[in-house]
C-alpha cells in the first residue's frame, strides 16, 4: 500500500511505499514522524488478503476514521483536456466546420471517460486529504458522502477562523 499525505509539521507532500510493513510514517523533507496506530490496517487471513487486499480502518495521519473511495485522477489533467477540446471546437466553429466542431467535442468527452475508466481507485481521508493507493485496498466505508465532506469542510473553515483571530 502506498500513501501520499501532507506532513503535519512542514506541509510537504510525502509519498511512502509499503506502509503495511512500517510502524511510523517519516516525512522525507523534515523527518517528522507520525506513528501508525496498531489497529489502522486490518490484516486478514493470507487467503482473504490475497483475494481482496488489506483493509484500512482509519486514516494513518490524522485521527479520522472516515475515508472515501475516489478515482486517482488528476483533476487538472481532466480540466486541461476539456479546455483544449473547447478551444479547438471554437476554432472549428469559426471556420464553419460543423461536423468537425461536434467531432472534437465528442472526442474530448470520450477521452475523459476513457481516462476515468482506466484510472485506479484510491482511498482519501475526508479530514486531512491523505491518499492511499494499493491493490485491493478497501475502505470500511464506501463511496463519497457529501454530508461527511461538508462536515469536515466546515470544521476546517472554523479552525482557520480561530487560528486567524
Ligand atoms: Zn515534514
Ligand atoms: Zn486523515
């Protein structure tokens, strides 16, 4: 299993591999350590683990137990493809190439869908945004939940307000 998280001490993005075998996460920039709680990664029987992978019970970086499954898809890339497609279709439109215009728009959408389908899933923490990747990684909780997302977004906004005072 791999992790990508923002170091709580220096905010650097830290990427670590093989976290099942570790007891601490160490920042590659400032060496700050985050201890991995004992019960965080549920190791199942070897047969079950081979079939479905290890299970993450909670975030390893912050105390949150709420994780959601998302596509490991760089949003900027998706947006860049759409913008390029729109610009190209505008050019074609200006040249009165109706079929080309729609072909470009259709191709843009198709590329986004294909990339999305082939991108692997990753797990993300609602609270601190840490991301977990690995074969057969499963969350205790499943799909993205807007209510939970909103709860943590408001919490973050409040703590920023308090810090700003
Ligand atoms: Zn650090
Ligand atoms: Zn977290």
